[in-house]
C-alpha cells in the first residue's frame, strides 16, 4: 500500500499522507513518494493547485520511530544520505510552481511542521497541535529550518525550536506559519473558498506569481526591477494575459479551461 493517496479533481490534485496508524510519520518510502509526486505535479500543465492533508487523527507526526531507531546504527555517511533525501522532498514541494494548500489537523510535529511551512496557504483546525520536537530527542530541526524560517517569524521560531514547546493553531497563525484556523467545517470551507478563487484565475499567471515571489524574496533592487518589468510585460502579450484583459473589457468570463485530463 502506498504511503500517499493521490487523486485528480477538476483542476487540482489532492495528496493525502496515508499512514494513519502511525499519525502519518515519515518513512523513506513516504519521502520518496512525496518527492516524486511534487515533481510530477509541477510538470502537469493542466494542474492548477495541490491540496495536501493527512489521513486519520493527525496531519504528520514527523519521522517514523522505527526509521529513527534504525538510523541510530547508521554511519555518518548513511545519515547524511537520508537527510539529503528528506531535504530534497521539502525542496521539491517548495519549488513546485503550483499553489500548495495544506489542511492540517491533530498533531503536526517535527518534520510535519516542515511540510506545513512549504504550504503556500496552510489551513488548520483550531485545536491542531504543533511542536518542534527534535530537541526533546537531542536532535536539531536542521533540515526543516530553512523552509520554516522562510515563512515563520524568526524570533518566535527560535523560541519554539529551543524549548520544544507544544503550540496550537492561533499561535501558529500569529507567527505566520499558517494562514487560517477554525473549527473543522470552517477550515474545510476556507480551503474550498481558496480553491474556488484559484479556479477563476489564469493557470499560467497563478504559477508565475509563485515563481516571482520565490525569485524576488532575496533579490537586490536592480534584479527586482528587471524581473518585475520582464514578468508583467511577458504576461501582457501572452495568450492568457490577452484573453484575461479582453474578457474584462468585454465584461465576460475568460475562456480558459482548467479541467485536467484523466491520464490513468
């Protein structure tokens, strides 16, 4: 049985972590499957978004205990190889040009917080519990840190990483880790609202927004100016941009199709 469940909806993918009996803790297989999924989805020109969630009582409890036990006997070289694969999973998710919407619930611990951090829009049930649990095991949240710090307030992240304190959705939202928290029905309705809004927009433009923000995050002023001018100019002359402008002026809906073909 696969560690993830992937489905295709009208214009987006859903990917669900599928180890509910282990609170969706990572194994090497989970890491490999998620890495390949994000790379595949990014290449799908018909896709418009990804919804990431977890089966069962939790979103993701971090690393699997049996996997961690086996790592105790690994050499430094073997541990570095494992860590590289884990980093590359987060990297594939972060570099995916599709908007990633995370639906979080239950426990989001250790590496699970890293998955929350790569979500462009993270939505959590109000009683979701988060924790940088690594320090309690004598470890460091090293692999996830660069992804977490790109999204979360650095001072708050430092405090929570140092203490290993459990924190809940309101605190996660205040720190910038998630964008919305509410009761289950409210959280699910928020995800649907986000998808409905994305579904009305230009597919290529949506991807370009994510590319641009990622590229400009650490750019200097000159590079920012040049890239911003280039992107908007290219969008204005693109087929999608032309159709979007014309439809607005003609007071009609744009004629772009989001539906994904069934390749299975």
